[in-house]
C-alpha cells in the first residue's frame, strides 16, 4: 500500500467515523441515561435525511435544511418519548420491542412518502469542491463532516462537564433514583435527552444523505454500526463514543479496501473481544 493510498483510506475512515459519532453520541446518551436500546434511532436518522432532502428541494438552502431536519426529528423524539416510551418505562423487553416497532413504522412511512429510489443530497457551492490534502485530492464536504463532528463533540463536552444540566445528566446515568429523590423531575430530563439524541440523529441523516445516500435499509445499516460504536466505547460515555466511532470508521475504511469479504468479521471480532474483556466497553463504567 502506497502512502497516498494509506492517506486516502485513513481520511475516509476518519470522515466516516465523524458521521457515526453524530449518530452514536445521541444513541449512547439515551442508552446511558435511560437504559433504552433505542432501535428506532436508525429510523430517526433516515427520516431526518428525507425531511432535510425535502426542505432542500423546497427552500434551496442547505443550512436551513440541516437545522430543519434536526429540529423536526427532535420534535418527533419528544412525542415518541412522551406518548409511547414513557408508558413502558423500566420494562426492558417492551421498550426494545416498542422501539423496534417504531423503526419499522418509520421505515415504511419513508418508503411510502419518498419512494424506494436512492436519493443523494446536493451540497452548496464550496462544499462540492475538493482540496489537496496529504498529496491527494479530497472532497471538502467530507472534511466539513469532520468539522461538524468536532464541534458537536466540544459542545457535548462543555454541556456534560461544565453545566448544571450536564451534572444532572451524569448523576442520572450513575443513579437515577438519587436524582429523582433530589426533587429533579427525571421524566422531563428523560424527555429532553431523548429529543436531543433525536436532534443529532436528524443532523446525521441529512449529512449522511450527502455522504452516503438515502435509501430503504440505510437505517438498519447505520444503526448496526452505531450499536458497535456504543458497545466498543461504552454506553453513556461521550469519550467512548469518540473512540468507538473512529475505531469503527477506520476499520470499515481499511477493511473495504483490503479484505472486503471479511468486512463484518473485522467489525464484529473486536466488539466480541471487548465484550469478553470489558462488558461495559473501553471507557464505560459498571452500572
């Protein structure tokens, strides 16, 4: 493998990892705080991408479509948590089955509304260009996704480590009963965190539509990778989401180039080893 080829695969892995982080960070917050394996997260990603695509067609403004997709999915997340998930709070099997059902509903609605043909979101002027990096020509949009991922990571770090709300969320991850006993409405906290995780899924959906494309089944493909990210990094750990996303992104990029027939093996073998060694992930904590 030449240096240029290595640099290309490395950049592909980092940029794909940034996209995975946008999805997995919301997923891991929901899982860490609410102990819900939210199988509808991929569906929220897909619908967010389609809503962003429609907004882009109507307005012609990529940035408005990006924010609109996030806010629309956040609103959907508020409704899903308040009207559905809250009714089965603390019941593991019903929660998993409910989110699984929501995922199928979202997938079928997306198919009925937007059809089954793959859709690619067009990016605005500058983001369609390329730059020379490490001796290779590389798309600006992929580097933009990395910049968005870094900004979201820094914002989440500040929220979690430097604000009272973050302290409450971290306390809720460690001991929900204690937070509830302190007079903090844990149900409202659950609702807001779920909506925020859905907002990040909506953002990832639009960016993923320009990065990969939108098509039936994309929700399950991206959800599977997000689950691997969370398991490797550790549920509820923001730093773990960063490490897990980069790990999965790099493995995916190099495996597709070098051993495409063993792609799933290269993704899941490290996950299995980590589960056997540290069931709570590399940077997770025993709950």
